[in-house]
């Protein structure tokens, strides 16, 4: 019995030593912002890691592909995510989120709070309710199993993750609790991630009308633009591109019958001299920023 106790004690101390060394090495790593646009098919998903180690997922794509992506980007023992942003509850953005909520501990969940009466949104409601259930146990006392905080977006809202700022630019109206027959593309959460002098603009599936509203009411200039609605011709106008003035544009797109990305959008990007990447051809797209310069890794 004593030998068995000593064995388990030794194993525990060895594991503790491993994590301590891991933290020492982690402190020596470059303090960068890493943004991965994930190739998950005809849908959106991006994973952000801040210099302080916060992990943020924006949308989850149309299926379970996001789980494989996360397992490759996160340590095998890490089953928690600091923040999920759901731009709007449509299947090509949300299905993967449903999978993540069932397999990861999510600290914060940010969305518009719109109500939609379909099977996927009902499942989302069940999962969010379950994630908020209090857990009266030892892990909860250590803050490892606290309920998920549900945040409904409001105009001008800011989320701080260390030195990284997430600025909510859209929608302009409060949609929480409103029941919609269809979650219009112009109810999407538009967010701008800022780290030092570097910025990334995430546009969901907004249309030209919403782009015009943003140009007139928000600071949209950004280094990297996530092209709206997978390259639909109804978004990414000359007006918007001229005001965002990005160096890079990323089109999250997969095999589809909609003609995405359209020639109209591709031609506009070329006209403005914007470096374009698309997940259907380039796969995952990774950017790294030190706060002053942005480097395209892939």
C-alpha cells in the first residue's frame, strides 16, 4: 500500500514539474497575437490566441471540422475556451459552435441573443442553459468549472483580453430576445480586434447596406478584413474596401452552389490591390502580430 502511495505521489510531482517547466518556457515565448482563419468548408470560423494566452473562437463553421482544427491548435490537455463570439445563429456559422459547447468549457459566450424557432437554435438554447448550471464541487471551488457567462452584444461594447481589445461595431440595435423568422445577415455581430497598431475586422455575413452604415458610423479601417458572406456579390463594396483599406483580405469559403466567391468581389479586391487569401484554396490562414507588424504565415 505504501509503495502504491509513493508511486502516485511521484507521478503527481512529475506532472507538476512538467507544467511548471511549461510555464517557464511559455514566459520566454514571443508575446504575439495569433489569428487563424480556419478552413471548415462553406462557413466561417476563426481562432484567436492573445499574447497573454486568452483563446477566442469566432463562429464554428457548418459542422464538426472545427473540433479537429482546435485539437491541432490547442494543447491536448486544454479543454477550455475563454470566449466564443457567434456572429449570427445560422448553420454555416453555428453548427460547429454546438459541437464545441458539448466538448469544451466555455467561460464567456457573446452573441446578439436573437430568438429563432428551429432545431439548431433550440439545441443552442439547451446547451447554453446547461452551461450556466452551477456546479457545487471541488473543481468549481478552484474556478475550473464556473458557469458560462452569456453576454448579449450592445453597440460600443468592448471586450478586453489583456492588451487585446475587441470592439463591437455592429449591430446598431439591441436584438436580445427578439424573435426573427430568419436571422438576417444584417443582424450579424461585427467586431474589430485591435492589438497595438494591428487590427482585424470580422464582418460575418453583412450586406452592402450594413457596410454603408458602418462606414458612416464606425472606425472600420483595419489591416486584415474577413470578407463578408463568403464573397457574395451583395457585400464588399468599393465604398467599404476604400474605408477599411486592408492589406489582406480573407475569404472563408468552401465548395458551394452559390458561386462564392463571386467574380465581382474578386475583381474589386484586385482593383484595390488587396492581397487575397481564400480557405478553399489556401487552407487555414494564419497571421501573427507583435502589435506593430503583421506577418502572414500561411
